[in-house]
């Protein structure tokens, strides 16, 4: 029996938008580990930036996913013709 896209046979499955339990627990564990250590991380990054800018940038970018949500690309399609706003006047002579 084939299911349509977006359907499954498991009606009690994880609802859309709910985070995975493992991902949530990993984030909580990381947050607990980092609690109180941010001053040390900041000091280490300050030392690293003075010693080796390339290593600093690598360390900094490796830490970003833990503090910022992952960005995803979204395509926007507008199915209406583009026209200037009603308040826009074209005073140029043609």
C-alpha cells in the first residue's frame, strides 16, 4: 500500500515541527555543560585571536551552530506581474 507524500501509516507519529528528543536532549546537555564556562570560552577566543586569526575563525564558526539556529534557503515565488507602487510617479520624459 503506497502512501501519498506527507502521509504515513503512523497516525500517532511525531507532529510536524516537534523537535527530535535526541536533538533536544543533546542541546540541553551542551547547555548544561557550557553554563558558567562562557567566560572561559570568551577568554580562550581572545587569546586565540591574538595568536592565530585563522584558528580563531575556525573555532568561532564551529561554535556558531550551538548558539544560532541553522539557516535554510527559502524560495519565494510571486505569481503577479511586478508593477510600480501607486504612489510612484515616473516624471521622466520618454
